[in-house]
C-alpha cells in the first residue's frame, strides 16, 4: 500500500482515472496540489488566464471527446469564477469535474481569507458535489466524481478540498477503488421492453414520421444507430442545436435544425408529423415555441436517459427511459426487414410534401456586391475547411449562422453553449478541443461582442502554441440583441452598439498571433485561404459583416412550431 | 391538492440542502418538512408536504429522485397511508375555570400535559394535520395560546407497501 500526502493522492487519483489534461489556475488553497503536479508528467496542466475559461476549456475537451473535462482552481474567487462554466456544462449535460481548493477545515465558516461555500454556491448547477473531510477519502471521492460526471445524464461535479487535508506534511495510505457502486445512483440504460414495443408499433403505423435528435444521441455515441434507423425507415431527420452532427448534415433525409431559428422544412415536418421519435432531446422552449400549439397530430415517443426530461414540457405518449444507444439497438432488433419496403412506400406523399417545403429555400440570402453577409462567411469557412473542422461557437447571431450554414456530418464537431447561451464560451472551448485533438483544425466562430468576454485567453493560446482559427463576424453591434430590438422595440438600439471597438488585428498581434482584417467580399476567399494555410499559428480573422442582417427563419412568439418569419417582410 | 412525498436518502452532509434546493430552484411549494435518520443510521427518511397538480407532483418526484443522494421517492397520498404530526402547545391558564376547560379539551383530543407552571400548561398532541388544527382552534377559543411548535407530517404506506433501500 502506497503512503502519500493528500495532495499527491489528488494527482495520483487523476492519473488512475485516466485524466490527460487539467485546466486550472493556482492559488493559496491549492499550492500543495500544484506542487504535486510539478513532480510528474502524466497529467498535463494548462495554465489559463481566467478560471471561467478553464471550465469552458474542460467543457470543449469533453464535448469533442466524450471524456470528462477536469478543472483545478483555488478557493474563493478561483472557485466562483468557474460557476458560469459549470452552469454551461450543466445545462448541456457535459461531463466535468471541478476540483476546488477550500480554506482549512478549522477555518470553514469563519469568513476566512478567500473562503466561499463552493458546494453551496454551485449546488443549483452541479449534478453532485463533495466536500472531502479526510485525506483518506480523496481517492474515493475523486473516483465517484468521475463516475457520476460521465454516467447517466452527464454533468459537472464539484470536489471541494480543504487545504489541511491536502497538506504535504502528513501521509496516508492510498487505495484507489477498483469499482464504484452507489446504492442511491443507478441510471437506467435499457428501455422497458413493453415501451420499446409500443414505440416500434407506432413507428410502423406512421405515415408522416420524423426523428427529432438531440444532444443525448451524441452523448450516447449513437449517431451510427440514428443513421441506421433513419435509413431503414426512410424517415426525415431533424436535429436540435445540441444534436447537430448526430445525423449527417449533408444527408438527403436531413431537413435541417429545428426550433426558433430552425429551417422552415424542419419545423413544418415536425408540426405536420403523426409520429415524432425524440432521441435524447428535451423539448426546450427554443424548440417548441408555444407548447399549447405544439405538433397537434403527433404521437410522441420520447427516449431519454433522464426520466425528469420526459413529459416535463410536452407530454410524451410513449415514454422510454434509457440511453439512446441501447434503446435504438432494442428498436432495431424489433424492426423486421420484410415489413420495411411496405412501410417505406407509405412515405411517398410525406416526402413529396417535404420536398415542397424545401423548395422554399428558406436559407437563401442576398449577397450584394461588396458588404459581406455573415452567412457568406460561414459558407466560405465550410468550403475552406472541407466541412471537417471542429467548430466552436460563441453566442448570438453568428452562432445561428454557424449552426445553419455549416453542415456537420460527424458528431462532436459542433461545440456550442446551447442551454445556457454563454457568451465568451467559444475561444476557450476551441482551446479545449485543440488540446484534445492537436492535429485537427479547431475553429471559433464568434462576434465582436462574445470574443471580448474571454479574449485574455489569447495569451494562453500563445503559451501552448495553439493554432486556432478565430472567425470573428464583426458587425460593430450585439447582433442578436439588435435584431430583437429591430423586431420588437421599433429599432431602439438600447446599449447594443459599441463604438469603441479595439483594432482586433493589432490586438491579435499584441498577443503574438496573426491578425487579418477583411472588409469587402472580394477579399473574403483569399483571406480564408491565407488563414487556413497558416497551420502553426493562431489566426484572428476580423471580418466586417453587414450590421443590419437578421437571422431567419425565426419562429413567431406564441405561435406553433411552424409559424415563422422568413425574412424581414415575409412570414408563413 | 395536498400531497405527501416521502423520500429515502443517504444520511450525508448536504443531502437535505440539495432536496430543499430542488424545491426553491424549480418554484415548488413546501408546506412542511420532517426529516430524521432511520433505523439504519446511514439513511434518512424525509417527508415533504406540498401541493400542486399532477404534472407538478410528477416533476417533483422525478427531480428529487434524480438527486444522487436519493434512493427512493414515493407519493404517499396516491394510496392508503397513515400520517401523523406532533404539536407542542403552551397555553395561558390564569384561573381555575380556564385550567379545567383546557384539561377537559386536552382529554377529548388525547393531548398530554407535559409541563405545568403557575400561569400556563404545555401539552403534546399527535394526529393528522386537521386534528392539530382543530385542537389549536379549540385552545384559542378557551384561552390564549402563548406559543406552539409542530413537527410537520411524517407518514408510512398502509399494508405491504414500504420504502426500503
């Protein structure tokens, strides 16, 4: 049995879990742990410039790999700075473990220097948390934290470590648990067979079926099975913002993203469907629009690993609790191939209808002579990356353009803050992606508002030589806010305009990177070409785009799913 | 509609705050809450009285069940069950007539007098929430209530049904 200090145990337990990267920032309460990190090379530490970014990096790492991201911060402000990052991961069910330092046990509750009740502060936005009280409990707490974070519906877990228990002066026996089991935590993975049979019967009867695929399909690594089922049934497929890539974006059965800024054909398909198979999606308000008017003709089959997601906003006719992967296997086992041709023949009218909706070409936009349309930038990005980049996004108009105009053919390529909508997420997330995939192209699509929320990480990018490509759609305004102000507040642009924008090219250069300014359409393709020809350095593309462009289509408030504005003047 | 949610959970630090947190975060009501360790000291049993329609109650049970510390959750009010609450109540007994009246009513409600002093009686009464309400109303009619403290409801299912790990 190995004897070691609490601090050494933390690092040893991370190794035993298989952690490759820790994103963090040192401080008083975690200096012992940092000293233990110094003594080894197995776990790489990434020094960030702000703890919020550490959480987003761990998040980007997790989203692009499926592995749990790890954060290490000190007590007090170090811990509270991670909260936005933790909440972001929580809303999107991303596996993350945050190790936070805490003041020594005997000072807890005394308002000691850099003391915060981190377990309390984070409680509403974590899946679970631990306040470790004895050094001997460290391996067990860390093993449980990783187990909880990445099983069932994944989510962030906080492990709060008081300074006295990680003290290097005392040694304790180190035993890493070989198996974690908890009597109070046993997520259901396999769907109830009776429910699965009902689901299959409903799918077979359907004349207007649709697969509505969410982030749960990506979490469950089920995209292959989603494609298999969709092709067997010949059913149209729509993905949520979180589900993009779970089904190939260029597949002929893909009708696009659904929801507030979904395509006309996706929302029409949903609204007119008689059988919706929801796979790891949660009927979010940004999808359903007015729930009272939601898909009136459909039998809803809802497959989700979290029972609390089922019938939360929209009542499911056939609830199936289980992992998307396992339940899809169960469904596929019950589908008899001989019945399928007859089944597929029934769908001819349905596809004819969908083709008609598609012919409206709702994503068309008018690109003029010189002012660049933001959509055009994303199309150009797609072309220059062959559709194979990892695209991390910030939050706003550019996020919607990147979701709609860059078809994702593979899961885990589209990285965005869907649930919480965290501006400042994109750059650090792309850094996490780049650490996980050093040879891949990691792109950030951002805007002049979002990029300034974590721009300090340009410094971290230089330290670790991350050749990220930043595509900043600069419209000199907070675009999405401005769009709503145009639409709802009669064009009163209250505080959505920034007339003191920095020179982003100089800023990138000041941080030691390459900056490229693009002002007119004629320069766009050449600049993109140049950007992606530089493979060993970070490139910041500051692209001036049309300030007055809106994201369309857009659902009309209080309406049904398919009540949409199609442009500034047209609606359904 | 009033519901009795019974929860079996780990008797661990922070477990209670997580459950209470679910109620405040998601805007559910807590009318009363009663919690203590069970015969197995590693487990706690918690009873929450809440109200809401079926959809709200379904969400409450699911969200509470989702907590990592929680082993089992049931809605006791869905089936036959027993519920009890205890109240300690201190009332003024300033003269002989009041003392007699308080004693008479205490006997009717099967309340026990636990403490007697020159000017007041302190009693214990156990029963359903309605019975305790009725006793308090009766006491208020015959004298002045000085203070009272109630435990909140605890309950068990009747018959074979049980909440076990």
